[in-house]
């Protein structure tokens, strides 16, 4: 069947100047598509049976998108009554209802209605499947919904990301430390209140006007894994990371960040989240803690980051701070800690003789990927093996 396509006219208001009319049993609408996965745009093909209506002079096509629209939206209308086919361009993966109406000179209208299921898009590859150079555009894409995944190819992306109100997973395709988000010192590199990030370098973020969190601000249930946070600045607290809510940091390296006040590496406020298997080094006052529900385990803190700022000492005694390695005794909190130098090699990996090897929390859920007891720092625990050879 050969289709004829006309330019689309999208009108995002309800068309209510026609009577609802009626449906005729011998006036039928057929819908078809060959969509496997909506990436940028796709087409739904409409065809309807010829129907004689006295003084019929207009055809209307309307669409109702499930979970999006509250009323019928006009797609197009035309006065060529010989047209019995139409191709509608769609941008989302929600299921669709269509209706075609025939109107006469007096505004009377009859309808035929049908619906069609659209395959769900669960992931996109960036930039190959997104017609833009910004990861933010991919995140904003209508086909990306809660629990979908964005696979990001290696590269340096100079932008500031607002990953807000959608629980999306962002993964560096080629492994940890292969994707860089460079805030360009123009704003915070990433703001995030849900979802996950895996394997990003987060650099050159700058929070202005006393706003906490230079590199990344985590809230809600946002989590990051196997990231490097460095060369970020806050005019308040949390030069590298500001963490609140139920947000989590796993197997991350935080270094060379600055802030005007406490927690140049990471500042944790009113959080019941987890900071696990993370290496914090070279951030002046490396850690600020203003919470009593934190889980802080299996981390390595190297001088001068051993200086940990506490808003109240009682918060440190109520938070779970255990099995951490401190390089200096200047200020140590928690229990079951190790005092000693970690003996780094390239990229803050540990020598086999490091005191942090197989010295983390003994619970099996924290074991290394090979089943051995947890090794402290960013390369230990169940997610430690995800790092690429950087």
C-alpha cells in the first residue's frame, strides 16, 4: 500500500468546537507501524475506509497519548476528501489512541477510533542515537523514563547536567573513568536527585552564591558508582560532593577539590545514605559530617583529609563509621579502623602489601568481586572490579 504523507500541524489544545458526534460501524480506522524501538522519531500509519457523508468537506485526525494527554489533541486536518491514509510522526513510546473524523458544512462529525501499542524504549546510546551533542538532551528525551538507561560513549562533555525527577541510569559504555563531565567552572557539574551514574569523571564544577556542592549535588535516592570527582570548587561546603537525603557514593575517588568551608572533598548533611569503598585524598578539610544516620565503611582517608569536621560529636557516635583506613592520627572517628599509610600505586590502587587489602568490613555482602574479604578504598568491594585499566 502506498501512503501519502502531509506536513504535520501540532496544536496542543483541545479541539472542542465540534460536537462529539457518533461512530458508524462501517467507518473503520486501521493503525500499523514497524517500530522496534523509538529512538528519535517513528511513524504510525493510519488508513480509514471510505464513507459517504452528505456535504462532507473536512477530515480531522486526533491523537490521545496514554499517560501524557488529558484530552484529544489535533494532529492535522485537511479538506481533500479523497485522502484515506496518513503517516503520523511520534516522539515518545507511550501507547496511542487515534480517531479520524468526517465533518460536514454544519460542523456535524462522525468518528472512527482505534488504538495501538508502541514498543517501549528502555535505553539510548549517546551520542550515536541522539541528534545533539549534550547528554542533557538525551536525558530530557521523551522516550527516556524512570529506570531506563543512557549508555554514554567515551569522551569529554562540557556541560552542566540537571538529572532531576527521573530515575535514569547513566553508564560509561567503555568502563569507569572513560566519560568526563566538565562543568567549565560555569556552574555545578551535576545536580541529581534520583537514578544512578556509573563510571564518570566529574570535573571543573563551581557552585556559586554560597550554594553547596561544586562537583555534584546528590539528594533523594541518587547514587554514584566508580566515579572520579576532582578539581571542583564550592563557595560553601562540599567542594567535590554535597550529599543529602538517601543518596549513596560507592567506589569513588575524591581528590583535589576546594570549598570555602568544611568538607572540601565531601560534605554529608541530614543523610541516611552510604559512603562505601571510597578513596578521599588531597582535599584540605576532606569530609564534613552533619548527620547521625550515615553508613561510612571501607573508605581510605589520606592526610590532610584525615581532618573530619563534625557539626556535633554526638552525630559521629550515632552514625555507623567503621572499617576505614586513616593515614594520620590527627582526627580519627569510628571503630575498627586502621591507622597507616595505604601504599598507593597508579590511580590510587593499592599495593599487595597495603594494610587496606582484605581489611574492610567482614560481612560477605561487602566482599570483593572474587569472593575475598573487602579491600578498602575505591577498588575493593563488589563494585571494585568495574574500573577499567586507567
